[in-house]
C-alpha cells in the first residue's frame, strides 16, 4: 500500500489490499497533480490508523482474516520494527526501494509462503546481471533478513532463503596514506576538512550512522572522551581523544549552530560525495579514495604502530576481535616481517653455542628479546598549528 510511478508513461498509481488480502491498483494522472491525488487516496485507504511520518498500513486485519501475509505487508512490518530500533532512514529506504522495484510487483498476488528460492534467484540474475557479486549478495541479505523476521514473528513458517549463504567478501585494499590524507584536508572546504579531522581522530563509520550523527552532547570534556553510538551493532563505545584534538573540539564548539559536530550553514550534513571527490582531485591523488578509507587508515595506522589488537577492535566498534583481524591484519606485512625477525636463529656452527646476552642472568636458558619503541598515532593538526600531535 503505497504510491508508485510507472516508468513507461509517468502515471502515478496506488497499490493496496482489501480486507481479504487481495491487491488492487488505482491509477491517477501524471505530474505533480497526479502524485498529489495518489497520495491523497493512499492516506484514505490507510484509514485512521495512519499517523504522521509513519507510512505503515493497517495490515493486521487482512492477515487475521486470510491467515496469509504478502511480501509488501511483511516488508513494511520489518521496516517499522527496524525504524524503532534506530536503523538509519537511508538503509530502510534502500531496502524498501529494492523490494518495490523488483519483488513486490511480481509477487503481489501470492503469499510469502508460496515464494520459491529458484524464483528469487531468477529475478536477481536478470535484475542485477551487470552488478558485482558483492552487490547481489547485499540485496539478497536484505531479503533474507525480511523473511527471517517473518519466521521469528510467527508470520511465516519457512524462510525461502534459509539455505542461501552470502559469499565471503574480500577486504578492500585501500591505498590512502596519512600524507595523502593531509593533502586532501589541506584543499578541502572548511566543513569537509573538519569532518576529516573528526573521522581521523575517532575512527568512526563515515556515514549517517556515526560520523554525521555525532552531537556535542556526546563529548565528555572532563574525561576527554567522545561517546559513539553504532546503529549497526546497536551499541555505544567510548573513544579517548588526545589533548590536541580536545583543544580543537573546544575551538569549534562556540562556532556550532546546531547540536551536531558536522554541520554546514546551520544544518546537519548527510553526505560528502561530491565535495570529497573534488578535494581529492585538487590534491592530485592518483588513486580512488572514498571517505570510509579514513576509518581503514585509522585502524591500520594504530596496528602498524604497535597498537593492541583488542583495543583497536573496541575503538572500531567491531563485534569481535576476529573481525578486526580478518579485515585489517592482512595489510600489516611489515608487522609480520618484524615479528618473524624476533625468532632465534638455528643457522651457524653446530659445535659453537651462541654467545650469552650481556643482560641474561646466569643459569637462565631463555633468550631475551628486545623490542622497538612503539610510535604513537599521528593526529591531523588543525589550521594554524603547523605541527603533528600525538595520541595520548
């Protein structure tokens, strides 16, 4: 039950269900007037249970009457539940658009229980033939999650995709370096430069779920920490900040016009696609860079400089240490080489024992290994400082 626009002639129509669960379609005109009439009819069909800013239809009555549930009904129930849990509107919009474009029109007259695995795969193969396996896997994961929601809520008995498994994604090989990040920041527009600085010092996910959702109320000035809530894992983490970055936060706070750390002209920022690409072009970066690469660089820099894997995992907000190791440790070739160099050598004369270390206590057979002093993670300096800070 929602307003749609036909791609072939531009007319608007409303797809809705009656009390017996059967779907009907009512067509309206084109343009702004057609859309307005369709939206008006859509509200009338939804009835008094429709509330402001809540597109959920009154689906419980048809389900109870027919004993069956259809894909559009199940999807709307799932979206409503995720909305309450705090899932970003961007993610929910992507799920809804994917289902309405490819699956809802085809399965409109059939209950979810009748949808088969082979039918789903046929549709995906045709609709996303030119897309990567990663993209197809992501959309199938959306659909599988919707079905699984129906099983958990006792709305359907079986998940048509219960035996499907998402293919393993290879970690993205990022090329961004700290030096190139400094170049990008130097030529970026002021609000983007500040966002880069925040992303670098906190290691947050660079989207609506974390970076753009950060508020000044999340900063604990006394403890020098920032609280980050991850909608992806529905958990909060505390990120310690360096004295240099805390000073930058204090400098930026009086200039803020909203409750959000990242803003532009008194409004919350939602994305940085074009401005970030332009900054990379002005900085003459010869390879492809996305804003999320800052988070990858944050993790790899900390690990390369001797950061504890468990601590880095907690700073990243990963659900487990193994996730951090799988995603990032393959990039640390130098760390593996330095580690292997610490292994005592068996090469040389078999008759001549290795000379004892000067600081080894007598009678102790263990070899004493020396370790390099660990460096600290650099901090992107604010304008006018002219130096690199250090993480405390």
